[in-house]
């Protein structure tokens, strides 16, 4: 077998393997287990929580086995009550709330 034929076969094999790997590559990780649902209570939809929305949209929680359910409560007190009462796993509220006094 001459050198030119050997190189041609090698290049064709490398291209075929590259195409096979590219076509079988998944954009998102496969999740083969049951997702744990985490309910996040928030006082309202605000740009302040953009990282939460982006992480959910990009599938970061799903990759870690978490299904996020975002609940709008309408206020800080309702957010805290949802967490304390057990209807939400986690709560996010106005960050200035803890600095205010009655």
C-alpha cells in the first residue's frame, strides 16, 4: 500500500469519527434520575433575581437534579410565611427588608 492511499484512508477515518462524535453530542446533560422539586417563593418578578431565572432557563438546576418551581407571593411577609408554613422550600425577598424597622 503506498503512502498516499494510507494517508487518504486515515483522513477519511478521522473525518468520519469527528462527524459521528459531533452528531451524537448532546447540548444538554442527560438526567437519568428523578428530579427533586424545589419551590422558590419570591415577592415579585424583578430583575434582581435574573440569575435565578437564567439558571433555570439554561438548565443548570436540571443538570443538578433539581426542578425549580417559582411562586410569586406578592410581598415579603407572604414570602417568609410560605417558607415557614412549608408551601415553599426557599424564599427570596427584598434585600433591604432586613434593614427596615417598624
